[in-house]
C-alpha cells in the first residue's frame, strides 16, 4: 500500500463521516464528487483527486459506488481493524480522552492507562484501572500494543515515550509540547494545544490592536 | 505590532515554558540562544531568529536578558492579559477543556459554557453553570467575549459558530471536523483530533504491512 499525501489523509475522516452519517445522499447507492464537495464546502477537483487515490473507479454521470468508497476509506485509515492503544497520563486531558466517544467511530480503543501519581494508581475510569507508569514497558509489551497516547506533563514526556517504545509501540500521539526523540521506525503525531492556542491568541491580539488604532 | 511567522508563534509557548519552569539556566539573569536551543533540541539558528523577532537585544557572549525575554514572549502571545472565552459543547472533550489546568499558564479563562441538551443545561462544572445554547449570542455579547471554543458534534458546529460570531467573537478554537464559514475578520484555529489520529493510524498501518512483507 502506498503512502498517501498527508492533506488527503486528513480529509478522509471527513468524507467518511459525511458518507456514513449524512442524509445528503439519500438512499442513493452512488455518490458524485460534486455532491460530496458541495456538502463539505471543498473544491470539487480536490475531492475527485482524493477519491481517485482510493482506487475505486467512478462512472461518468453516475459517480462512485458509495459502499465501496466507505470500505476503501476505512481500510486506508486502518479503521477496519480496531487499534488498541496505551494512554499515559490521567490528568484532565487524559481522562477526557479515556471518555471520548468519538474514538469509537475510528475504531480506536484505549486498552490500558498509566499514571505516575500514587493517588491515581489503582483508580478505575470506566472499565480501565490505572496502572503504575513503572510498568509501561512490561504491560505494553505483554498486550502487544502498537500505539501510545501521551498526556503527561512536558517534563515527563520523553521518559514515558522511551518506555512505550521499549514496549514495542510504533506510533505515539503526543499531546504534550515536548519534542520527542524516537528511533527510526517510530512515528510521532503531535497535537500541541498550547501552540495551537498561541497562534489564535497572537492573531486575536494583533487584530484587536489594529481595531483600536 | 507586526504579525509573526506561524512556526515562530508555535515555538514561543515552548520557549516560555522552558524559561519559566526549567532550572537549566540556574539563577543566571541571561540566557544564550545556544543553551535554549540545546535544552529544547532545536537548531540554534532557528532559536536565534525567533528571539530576534521579539525585539529584545542580546549581547555577544552574554546572551539575552531572561526577564525581558519572558515579558516579551508573554506580550507577543497575548498572555499578559487574561483572555475570557466561551465554550460551546460540554461533552467529554468540552468538560476536559473546562477542567484543563494548562490553560491557566496561558491566561485563558473559560467564562461561560453552553450546551443544547436539556439534561446538561443548569448543571455546574467547577464554578461554571452550563447555559442553553439558545442564549449564546446574548450572553457572549453581554460578557464581551472575543474567543469561542467549539467542542460540539460536527453537524452543530456551523450553527454554533454563527451564534458566537453574532455575539462578537473574533476567534474560534475549533475542535470539530467541520469546515467553518466565518466572515472576514474572524479567525478559526482548527484542532481536528479525528484528522490527526487518521494521519497516525494510516502511517502505522502502512508500516505494519511493510514489516509483514
């Protein structure tokens, strides 16, 4: 399987959600690139290009077979098989991710959670009981988990990432601001809320000052 | 005040956190670009360029005055004044953001929260009581809020964004996958967890298949 362009991969969940939940397409078995683009407010040419990369042939004036497109999207995203992940850090953000229902659609399931604070270890959140961070490598390795989710304070991030990698994790979803050093063959996807908020508040500040002048 | 390059703005919170919390710099009043770059694992030339944009002059072999750099960073990020925001959508993610302590460092304070579900309206989370989404425009306007945080289901996102904008909001931190249409002069910063996870799971899947071959 070839690696797809990142912007395309980022749009695939949007197409999938629209196809699986919207009634824009009625009971129709086919969808056209134009309808999908229109419903999402995207350029038609972009949508056509993204769909072409799925390898499902469309037919002129009829469009693409909806079921085949949905299957291909789920397959390309790796969402046709459930991915079990380890979550490290059960502060406010970690707990939110543990309870976040949106992951189910994406077949992501958090199998185990870790924390370093004795006050949290042993506590249950839903069906998961929190384990000591000392056991990350051992448990992750035993459960054969390939994905880790990091929601620890920045200063603990590298140490926890090292433990996850030692346990066999190949992909880290990093919610900290820390720059993680990982070996080749391990992927890091950053979701840095502080940086994202920084961009917005800096722009807002500039705009407000402009308005006052 | 000039608009800074986005990558620079994204790194500013990282510098600030390092300068305010780390003891790498000991009790020293000055910091060098090299030390800061080393502590963060960044290129020195990049750090120097970012710091130069703050307009605080450094001195050869001594470095930059630490206090002045911290003040300039906070100022450029708009974090020397508290920003009050309205949060819309009090599901699992919205509640997490309400309880997320990390915002305090960034002087972001959530002043009010809205939900459309009668079961949630009137409920208290911490010091905030949840208001009906019907009142977004009225309350946001009365409180003169300029920032909105969207943690609603995708299908409700545009409607809630419209209500925020009608109330005077100029910046929206969008945690949904929806593409928001907003008037000129309103900024949207997207944090799309579904897309971020899609990128990671697609890459993981490719890697696993590669390893099996």
